[in-house]
C-alpha cells in the first residue's frame, strides 16, 4: 500500500484532537510529497541536517517537528523555521534555543523530554530535574521559548503493560505541571508519546501528539 492509503487508515483510527506527526526520517522527498498531496502538513525528523535540508527543498507550509536529540551547537540551523522541538532535556539547551529564537525574532515551541523508560537511556529529564528546571530563575527569564508540554519514549519492549505504565507515569507528571506551574497557561497542552507500535495505547493513556514513521512510510533501512 502507498503512503496516502497508510495515512488515511491511521487517521481513521485516531481521534480528532490527536495530532499526527508523520516521521519521515531517512525517507525521500517523493514519499513526503505523497503525504503532502494527501493534505498532511506535520512531519518529523530526528537529524538536524536532514530536517534543515528537507525544510529548504519542500513546501513552506509544512510544519517540521524536530523529534530527535538536539545538540546546542546545531540549534541555529533550525531556529529560523522549525515548528516544534520535542527533545529538549536541559536548561543549557533551552538557553541556547531562547537566544537563537530571539535572533530570529520568534518564540519557539518546545516540549520537555522526560525519561520514562525503565531501560537505561541517556536522554530525558528525571521528574525531579524537570520540576527544578521549570521553577528556575534562569528559565523564567527566557522570553523566546514556550513550553507546550512533555515528550517521552517508552522502553523498547513487547511488554505492553510496561509501556502503558510508562505512558501513565508521563501523563501524571504532565497533569501535575498542568495543575501547578502551568495552571494559567492554556498553551501547555501537548503530550507527545506513541509511535508505530504503541500509538493506540499512548492515546488511551492521554497522548495527543503521536509520532508515526514506519506505519506510514514503511520500514526504514539505515
Ligand atoms: C523514529 C522515531 C519515531 C517513529 O518510529 P516508528 O516506530 O517508525 O513509528 C518516533 N519518535 C522518535 C523520537 C523517533 O526517533
């Protein structure tokens, strides 16, 4: 089946309030354009160089999501146009994003990545570090980043109970922030979790932003 058909099938399965980011990493422009012609506008990449190059070549009304780990020294390549940065996991990185956004006269929407997987992973903030970050003076002085919500990745496992627990944990942290630090900020409303294998489960547990690649574009060969 083609990209447009795959997209259609997934869209029929997800509720209207859930944003679908089509993860096009490693995929050619032609595949992206097939989705684009079917009306899709949100695409995700996990490498700065690839995202920057595709952003140059492809239609200007595409909303590009940077879903991978972001290094401080590469923020400048994305700052002019990126729609949302999903993997923000340190105050230092946020500071760089704030400066680069200011240079471009814009506010960049960011999601803070939380470490929810029980498996060892390098990326993501612990809940404690997250709470310290959003309350810190340095963060509160930043005017060119807007925290739209949280992002998380579950453990790579077949155990759906474990995945469910990890998503639930993320949702609990999201709700706690929503009831405290972000009580009066309606724009704190995005919970990014769920991929090809676990998006239905993620939506059941409160996700409203799923990042789906292989189910739309087919398996990747690296
Ligand atoms: C690749 C990737 C996805 C999509 O993975 P699929 O299993 O192909 O849907 C989602 N999120 C992140 C952060 C990724 O790197």
